[in-house]
């Protein structure tokens, strides 16, 4: 489930909206997709960070 909001007014958006239902500002056709991509990039960065921490933290055994 995606929780999109208008950058202009903060109103709730759906991925299929062509414009904001609250303020009527036109939305980029890929406004939902770009948000999803950002989340995926964030997730990959988090996984890399966790992997780096596991490698960098010394093991006492
Ligand atoms: Zn709006």
C-alpha cells in the first residue's frame, strides 16, 4: 500500500491521479513510480549498510 501526498498542499494522492484532488496541481505521470524507486534505493542502501556493519564490527570468538 502506497501513501502518497501532494508536494504542493500535502493532500492525499492516489498513484493513478493525474492531478492533485485537493489543490488541482498537475502531477508528473511517474509521481508514484519515482517514489517507489526512491524507497528501493533506500532499502538497498540499508542492506549495504547492514552488511558493512557486520564486516566492520570485530568478532570476539
Ligand atoms: Zn495538492
